């Protein structure tokens, strides 16, 4: 199996595989590697290890060399050049009156390319700006428009939790986040409380969502009937972390019980063959409740009938075909077929067919 080393080129950036060759690399070392944008200075985040051929993209590029003190000095000079280019580009944007906000400037290690990241509400025609910047810096210029989440990742900041933004510290990729994650965790749906500095839903909603979803499968559904040590009642709230269930009693009042003390109510409304709810839909088969631990839907639904064996055993009889129609004696009306219109009446389709046929038929000959 091929041996690779993981290298990143910016803080909280993606990790790329390279061929270490004969170099002895350790985590945290600075190396120079040839990328699609040119020679760049990166940091080793994964020491050499063996991977399968399906985990890499061939051909695998190699590490050029281990960075020296002169290389680090050049990298610091590039950072100073990026700060200077940032101010110049902002002046150029004002001169061209472009509706864009400059976010960051990035230069390759060898200075052969400069990338300007900007944000805008719509598409921006920046062709004249690119020509002006290329004439100023005498190098290849790229302008890339990014979204609000990438803007927060590039700028950084402090989140509502008081810690640095996850996307700017350790998140390499943005995972999709939906409002369902906040509902499953019982969080407030106030946009001000579940949105980040970028204005989108918090990325951290995705961290504990699988745990809540798996844990809720052991709890009864809200509004389902259960039996408690104090008698039957209806579930009004569940506590996933404490593994407790709050039950409302018919005579009034409510109480909180551990999940292990609950069982299904055999005298509930679904014990008479009603339909139970699961995942917001209705089962197509009756729900039967019995004593025992609660399942995912809060009831004991009957299992599906087992399939017939492939060989051996008795199979279910095949449905019989309807008997053929028997012609009635002359003078007697034919027996009506199931679903057929009453005798003496024709369907609308038949009448339309007769009308079209009479209109298209040739005139009778003498």
C-alpha cells in the first residue's frame, strides 16, 4: 500500500495527501510542496502512514523539501506583502465603485500568484479591477467570491458560546445543517439563538444531533399513552439527557418519571386496534399494546407476516381467476359483469366513440 503524509496550507484548512519519499517527517513540521497553484509552504498534520489505493488521487505529488529558516523568513515577508496588497486593493475597489467587500488576500510561497477573496450580494464584473491589480503587482491575479460562511471562516471571531468560531479553528468542511436538528434537541427556534455570526444556522447543531436521534428511539412519543407507578397518563415532555418522561394524568397534575419505570398502557385508546403514530405518519396496520419496555413508537405493533419459504413448506394459495362469462340464451339478457354500467345505458366514452364513427364513416351507396 502507498505511504502518504497529510499536509495543510492554512489554519483549519483541508488536508491533502503527499508522497513523503525518503524524508523523515513528523507532525508540526513545515514543508514545501508543489501544488496546482505553485510552490507552497504547509504544515504536517498527519505523519506518514499506509493507505489504500482508493483513498488517494493519482498521480500523488511529493514533498519538495523540509522548510528552512530562510523559507520561514520568506513566508513572513509574503504575509507583509499580503497586508500591503489588501490596502491597495481596497483603494482600487473604491476607485472603480464596485459593490464588493474585500475579505482576505493570499499569496503563494514563490509569489507567482495572488488570490483576493471578496464577498458581494450578487455577481460583480471585476475585469477592469483584475487588469489594474495585475499592472500594479506584476503577477497573476485571481478574484474569488465567497459566501457568508466562508467569510466567517476567513475572518474568524467569537461565537455565542464565548469560544473562537469552530469553522476558523478546526472545521475543515461545512456539513449541512437544518432546522430539524434544533427541533430534535429541544432547542428554542428563535433565529437569534440558533444562528451564528454568519447569519446561518450554528454548525454545532450537527455535533449532538445523531446522539439525540438515537436516544429518542427508546422514548415514547409525545401525546402517547403510558402506564406509570401512579397510573396511566399521557406523555407531554421527554428529557433525553436525564432519561426522564413527564406524564400528564387524567385527573389533573403531572409528574416526572425515569424512563425505566414506564410501560405501555394496556387500556389505552390504541389497545382496541387503533392506529399508532410513528415519525409523524400513521401505520397501515392496527397497533396492539402489551406489557413490556417501550419501543420506538411507544407501542407494540404486530410484526409483518413472514415471507413464504423459497423451497419447502406450504405456500399461500394463489388467487383464483374469475370464472369465464357464459353466453345467455337468446331472448334473455346477459348477466351484468361487476363494474359494468346498467343494462340499456352506455358510458360516455362509448357514446363519444359512436359519434366519431358516424361522422367519419363514408355515405351509403345506392
